């Protein structure tokens, strides 16, 4: 759910996209948005990150060289341990500022100034708030999340083995046979 706090035109909701048209932002009138995201998955499908709750607060203002975006993100997410697969909890809390440039970097552009690192080059004068939220969350989660200690992974492994053993025992033809024999023996005696 998006709460639009500033003057100007409300971002268009196209399916799951929440597109802010940057051209609608007037000089000297920063646009402010508060986005409460609903539960969803993001990140690499092989190691999906599940966002349980999250909020993005952002201000976008017209700037000499493009637009200036400040953001604040709070989120509770879960991602699988890359070693044992158990879901780990993460709390994301980050804030920052970056420039949005509509002018593409020249070919062979080399990033030399540290300030260049905080510029995002957009192909179209629009920004999808939900995508922006997801990208920032992904940056905050380690690429290969892991339990802090190997004992925890080990514990999860033994849990998995335990469950597998149980299901194996239940579905094994021998267990069916042995229960039959048991009941036969039971009826004879
Ligand atoms: Zn683990």
C-alpha cells in the first residue's frame, strides 16, 4: 500500500508496479512517498528472500543534474542458510541518498569520483518504488546467508535426516509387511 504525501501527481499503479514519473516532480517541490510493502519474495529465485513486512520512505527532488533521492528502509525478511537451507531472520534498517541521472554514462565511462558510485542511470524518467525497495533489501542481505556457527547447520541437518527417516519408515513396503505380520500374529494368539 502506498501513501502519497506530497503535492503533485500520484504514482500510477500498474499491476505490481508503482511507477513514479520523475517529470511530474517540480523544481523546489520534493515529492514524498511512504510505501508499506506486503509479503512477497525477491532476489535470486535459487536463494529467494522473503519479505515479511517492510516500509520504504522516500523523498525525490529535482536537482541540477537529474534527481536526488533519499530513502529510509525498514524490513523484516527471511532468507535460507546457503549451507543447510534453514530460514534465517534478518532485520533490514538502512538509509541513504543517491542521484538519479537520465543522461547515460558515456561509453568507456570510468567511475573515478566516489560521488559517481551513488548515481543510478535510468533509461526512462520513471522509478518503480517496489523494485527500488527490493533492490535495496537485496543489497543488505549477504549474498550467501549462513548460520553464524556450524553447529546450527548441523542441528538442522539432523532434523532433516530425522524427518526423512520417519517418512521412509512409514512408507517402506517392509513396514507395511511387518504391520501386517504383527496383526496376523496378533489374531492367531
Ligand atoms: Zn545453516
